[in-house]
C-alpha cells in the first residue's frame, strides 16, 4: 500500500457545509471513505493559507488514490491535489537506480 497526502481547498459551498456540519463530521466521513477503499486513515489537519485541509492516508494503489481524489473534486465543494509519499527505504532504493540523466549543458 502507498501513502498519499491530499491537499484540499473548499469552495464557498464546501465551506458552508463544513460550518453547518462541523469539521469533526468531515474527518469522520473521510476516515470512513478511506477504510471503504481498503486503506487506512492516518491524519487530517485544517490549515491556514492555500490549503484548507490536509489528509494523510494509506491506500491500496495509485488507482484507488485517483478514484478518491476524483470523487472529492467532482463534488464541486472541494478542489484537491494529491501527492504520493514515499518512505526513506523507498528513497534509498531509488537512489541506487541509475537512469542515466544528463543535466542540460552538462
């Protein structure tokens, strides 16, 4: 399973819904969706700035993560961006793979 960070910003409609239902209800709904998708909910944070909400979740694969993000964005209440997260072990393994990249002008 992979780890994903979903960064979301509410539209006016979405923000009105959060104010009506409460942030805790949205966190519970996201946890439920994550588990229904075969994943594990790790954390949710509300934030100041460009992102209103940040969710960290473990999901079975990229396809499931895409389905999750697409369904949320298609609601019209949220715009979302997804970042695939990797572990230190995965980064160490990636560092050992020589892909033959040459920087411009090198």
